[in-house]
C-alpha cells in the first residue's frame, strides 16, 4: 500500500486559510480516481488542563454547524501567518479561553482530525499545575464558558457517552494512559504527585 | 447559551451529497457573525467488530488527504438516497470492507465528527460474534486491507498513541466501557462470555 500519485490539482475554493482543492490521482494498481476533494486547514490544538487540586478546566461551547452546545476542553487553531508552534498555540488558547496558565506542559502526540477529507493534524497537550492569572479574553465570535470539573468526572462522562465532540473524545482517549501515569485518573483523583 | 439565529444562508458549493454553505448569524448577545461556513455530509458509521476468539477486525486504509495509511476499523457513509438507517449502513460496510457478518449488534451512541464545521453525526456500533461469510467487495476507489488483531492489542495501540485517525480514536473511546462490560478488554481478552 503506497501513496497515490497526483496527476492534476485544482483549487476550487478559498477563504482565508480554509481551502478546498480537487485532485485527479492514480492509485498504486493503476486505477484513476477522477476527483478527490482535499480540504486544507491550519493545524489544531487541544489541551487537557488540570489544576493542582485535580480539576480539569472544561469549556461549554456553542458550535453552530451542529447547532448545539458541546462539553469540550480548551483548544483552537494554530496561526499559520506566524507558522505558530503548536505548544505556543496551546498556551495561547488556554489563556484566552480560560484565563489559566500551566506550570508544566506535556506534548502527548498528534492525530489527523479526518485524513479522508483534510490534511491537517490535531496536537494534544496535557497542561498541569494550572492556575488562573486573568479573565478569559475570547475571540470576537466565540460563544463559550470555561468551568472546573474533577478530571475523574470528565472521564466518567467519556465512558457514559456524554462527550459527543469526536475530536475532544480523541484527545481524551490519547491522554488516558498519560493521566493514569500522572496518577490523575483511575484511582487517584488528586494530582498530589507532581 | 442558546442557538444562534440564522439571518441569511447561501450555498457556495455542491458536489453530490457534499455541500458547503455560509450563514450570517445573530448570537444570543446580539453580535453578528457575518459568514460562518457549514459543511454538509451524510451521517457516518464506525464498527468495532469482534470475532468469538476476541479478535478485532481492523482495516489498514490509505487516506489521500493526509497521504498516509491509517490503522482503522470498518466504517463509512450512510446512503442518503435511501435515507439508510445507520445500523443497515454498519452491516453493509462491515460486509463490503471485510467479508464478515456479525451475530449481534450493539448501538453504543453517536458523536459529532466536527460540530464547528459540519452538521453530521458518526454512529458507533459494536458487532460481536463476527464470522467471515464472503470475500470483501470494495468500492471503486477504496484502497484498504482488512486483518485481525487481538482487541486488547488494539486498545494497547490506542494507549501508545498508534491510532492516529481522530474519528477512529473517538469511536474506540466511546466503546471502551462497553467492551469492558462484555469482558473483551481489561483482563479478559477472549470473548467467552457471549
């Protein structure tokens, strides 16, 4: 199984850093895919932020495409104008959305939000020893409220199917084994170890 | 926190069942969002399929937007022409991609692949007592290979960050507590209980 060969590429739509292109491709066995849609977004970041008391900083956010409020964690887009480092974007988004700053950051990996339709990656961080240093400063069109929830409860909600934003679920799944090693979930709700 | 009011909607792109529209919206506090992009897709399905021996049926699939092969589980799109029921789509995708049919299906819930940009839902199913009944019959442009892997190993790979397709991770996160109750992971790798 190897890469498809791109025979033709056509940009069909562009708005800021969101672009859509179609590609005519040749598969490894010679089949021709006449028109594959690829969407281009900047990389995204998600932050599992925890206070010294073992509280996760969660965000209730209205998402207009689905028309509902979702239980989320802080996160957002890297800024492609400055080729923003994902860690810098994670620090910025945490501060802007919640007013918290972390004592320590752990990069736990990245995944592809939807590799069938888009090229970008989502980078997930665990932020520990978070303390509130200012009021949130939201982007003009963000409609969200930050609040605290025991990190153990957040994972109970995952298990009960109450976290219904796939990309949040994916980051929480990736973080699970790390949080266990940090003694933050599965038997030790208080982050006394760091 | 309540729904945004749509003041204007404009379809800007359409190809089959993939559509993009922009909406001018009024937020609950009176702010005006001039142009919010909404992508429309049919609902999707993912299947955690397990054999009587405790093997998960996984799929290695090339995803052209990301240009890589991903470790996935069977799944795909519902057919909007027939308003296809998600369970029927799940049975069909499992059979087409892997050649397996399940003895029992468990619907474990749905989530939103990306509620910031698209309206659709992803429905996740656990399929137990799966047996091979035919050869896979792939769609014209699918580039994938199905194989067996112990379900316990699949979750070890999740914990090691080796499952890097967010939507697959999300379905596996949602299934985790159900599989534990079915004695399929976390201490009992063989599905002897059903």
